[in-house]
């Protein structure tokens, strides 16, 4: 069942369009933000506003930090321990990416 005012609304839009009310609007021809996954729009906005990051992004940053630490280490035991940390982070990232691929 259509809205009772659908015809009136359609006429108002047609009149505005005929009068040029929709010409040169900001954002014309650009994609609508968050349209790619409307169901995720609220979650995306909350994460953006709170500064939260997806787990994969956090793990990639931790991997980069671990690699930088490893490059500076000289002791064999310290390097071995950092390599364990790095391997764990890379495994966690791999699992996270696989989960994202499978479950979107």
C-alpha cells in the first residue's frame, strides 16, 4: 500500500525538478557515503566517532612495530622472543583476514 500522499509528493518533486531546484547540488555525481553496506552504516559511524579500528588494522600496526623492534635487537634470545611475538601477530592477522573473507 502506497503512502496516502505519494501522488502529492511526486507532484512536488516533479515541480521542483522542472524549476531547477535540484541543479548544482553539492555532491552531485558522487557516491552516497555508507551506501556500500547500509546495514553496517551505524556500526561504521560508531567506530569512526569512537576512534575504534578493525582488528586487522590494529594487528598490522602491531606487526610493523614488532618488525621495527626486531631490526634494533642484537641479542640472540631477545631476537628469538621478538620473532615469536611477530609470528603470533602474523598468525592472528592471517586468521582475522580469513574470517573477514569468509564471513564478510
